[in-house]
C-alpha cells in the first residue's frame, strides 16, 4: 500500500499512476465564455467592468501604461534589482537570438519553378504574466524578450496590479504598452483590442484556469503558445544525488502553487528516506511552507526497480521539467523521449531555468511535451512559402503531372488551369 502518512508520500511502483490531464471544468468555461462575449460586443466598457469587479482596476483608472511610464517606473527600482533584470534579460536574449539564427530563409529551383521559405514575425503579440499569488517579472522577460528577438513589431504586456519591478521588466524587455489587468478579461482585451489597444495576433504566457480557459476559447481567432496546467518537476536519481539538493529542488517547485506536481523517482530506498527527511527539515523555516505542503501531497516519491523502468515512468509523465541527478546521465538520456526542459546534473538546478539561464520557462505540462515544446522565437514566427516562374520556364513534365493529378482527384478546372500553361508555353 502507498504510505500517505508523510508530508511527501512514498508511492509503491506497482501502484503509481500517471496524472490524467485536467480538463477545464464547465463552470469555469461558462464564466469565461460570458466575459469573452461581453468584451467582444462592448469593448472597453466590459473590460473595465470585469477589471473593477475582480479588483484589478479602480474606477476611471487608466487601463494601459505606455512605454514612457514604464521607463519612469525604473526609477523606483533599486540599482541592484535593475542590474539583475538586465542580466537576466540579456541571457534570455542571447539564447533566443541563437534560436532565431537557426531558422533561415532559403530557396530552391526545380523544373523551372523557384520556390522559397521565409520566417516572418507576427505584427503584434500579447504577453501575459500572472500577478496574483506573486508578481512574476521573470515571465514578463521570458515572453516579451523572446517576442522582441523574433522581430514582433508591437509587444503588449498584460499583468494585474503591476508593481515597479514588473513595469521595469517590461521596459527592459522592450514592451510597447502595458495592460494593467489580468484574468480572462485581459486575454479577451488582447484578442479583440479596445480603444487604446489594437488586437494581437498571438497571445502567450502562463496563467490560472481562467486565463487558460480564455486562451482555449479564443484559439483560432488568435494564435496561442499552449494551454498550460499546474507546474511539474520530476527529479530522477540512482541514489547518487544529494538529498538536501533534491529536497530543495522539490520544494522550489512545490511553492509555486498548491496544485503543483513535484515527483521524485529513485532506484534507492535509502535515498528516498533521506530526501523525505530533508523535506521535513527544510519546511520548518520556509515562508511558503503552507503552499508547499499542499503541493507535496500531489506528488511523492517512487522507488523504481531499475533505471529502465524509471525511464518508462518519465516517458509516461512527459514532465514539464525533468532533473537528472544520476551517476551516468549520458547513458540514461537515450531512454527518455518526452519532457519540456531537461536539467542535467546537480549544478543545473531547475530554478536556473525559471530565472533566465537562457531557455524559456514557459513550458508544456500535463503530458503535452509528447507533441509540443516550450515558448520560443518560433512561437512568434510564421513560415511562409512562395514560388515564382518566369513565362515559358515551367517544365513540361511538371505541368503534365499537375494535369494528371488533378484528373485523378476529379478536379477538371485544376487540370485545365495547368493545361492552359502547357499550351501557352509551347508544351
């Protein structure tokens, strides 16, 4: 039987079950659908109504802060904090620039047709950063800096009740406007626009279930990055990882949210006991212990018979974050196929990913890493193709193949359009 008496329960391998993706509940979707409908039909009147109702905005307060006001907010931030924000933004920018350079335009020529590809940024992006439990300037940097590197023409950050540090982060990231509300009404405002804001082409960033529901309902009208659920961390070890470091990593994930999912997989029972003990010790003076304790109950420690079966568990979970604290990581890596972000070795702490070592921290959750990746410059780019043919250059064989393919499908007008060119070009 699973032992649930511990703060961080041990789960028997034979009884471990992968968490099922959490579908958005109908009451949440119904509330969000109403908000979206009213914002679409009433614009700023509805946006203000909901923002005031949920405590994001005082009556007649401005909805949008311009770039100049964001820059002024930097004067209220200490020099030390500004330097930290700038260094973090620079690391994110450097990694994103490498991503952007890896995708190039190209062209090829065959049968008289010149074909090409170009990667073109969207014109306008909305970057959402949560601001409820904690202000998250890191999410502002992760989303807005990445959009800037992609070449997005106009960047609008949205976050409820922003403090000076959040506004400073937006200024450093190169945001053009700041929408000072949150929740579904903010996502709807980004999608439809209002008097002060044009509508966005893409909306990105993490958020609560109301934000996620709004992104789900608006997907198709605007592009989105992903539908993210509660944050996840799997730490995998073979008994060689230090218990105090593993416990610290699990607690860092657990303090995000009561719904967070911290999981420890090990092939060593003594290591599991040591990690459980460390968790209890470190909780004693942790300011966010109440949140962490709730999240720890969502996950647990699983004793795996061997590394092969440990890897099978990892692949079933497809975790958002995967930390490998193993004696031979290179030998183990070929066994794993699904994860949002990988952290190799004790030195590569998951919190380094949270706070801007380079790769983005907006990542797929709830097994979505099986088919998707994290936020990147590619999220803001459109791959467009083109072709060109000078009159008389199209190869006869290509045109004949088009005629044949069209008639295979019963589309005679298609065939005749190609036939016209055969005749015009002397085929």
